[in-house]
């Protein structure tokens, strides 16, 4: 790929990231539902291909049965996520909340073993509190996750645009020397 194409592709990615980010900030709850739908579509397709692969490859019976079961579970999970995306998004938020609580507790325990680990204790407490807040109100947690994803996309998009501009400036050559032309 030539540099000009890479520059335009990076700029396009940046614009798309910013547009997605703005939409995610405006509709943060919708962001998680869209992610749940994408997850459902992916798992559904993956399940179909896993079942097909189980019958196309030569393998022993236990492995074939395992692949069929994995594929059918993928099909079921995919259909569930596509039919009930709000519930799927809520489950995702609960998983994030539990993860934050467990991580916070483990960070606090680990920090007590490190000399001067008070900053790690602060991080652990913040993680623990965030997890408790998400679990106390998962719908608000879903909105918060959508906002974080949105703001991240906006910042990432801005950096992509800056990178595209920098790449354009580096590859377009130096500006013409106007002082030499004026003196000639």
C-alpha cells in the first residue's frame, strides 16, 4: 500500500472513530446493545462454522462431539444475544462489575505486600468501588461503559487524524522555498 493510500485510510478511520464516539456519547446505552448484537452475530457465525468443521474434518469421535457441542452452544448464545440484546448487554455489565470487584480486592491484597504500595491500594479501592457501583445499578453501569467507549473513540479518532496529517506532511515533501524565488 502506498503512503498516500495509508494516509487517507488512517484519516478515514479517524473520522469514523470520532463519529462513532460522538454517537456513543449521545446514546451510551445503545452502544452496549450494538456491541451485544455484534457479539451475537459473531458467535452465531462461529457456531455454524464450528459445526460444519466437525463434519468436514476427519477426526476421532470425542473431538467431533466436542466440536458439535461447542458449535451448538455458539449457535444458542448467538441467537440469545440477537433476540435479547438488552439482556446480553446487562450480563456483560454484570461481568465487568464482578471483574472490577475481584480485581480491586486482589490489588489491595497485593499492595499490602509491596513497600510503599499505597498508590496500588488507591487503585484497588477505586476498582472495588467502581465494581460495587456497577453491580448496584447495572443500567447506570451500562451507560457509563458506553460513555467510556465513546470518549475513547473520540480521543483515538483525534490521534488518528493527527497521525494522518503528520504522515501527509512528511510524505508531501518540503514546502517550496519562497525566499529563493523572491530574490531571483
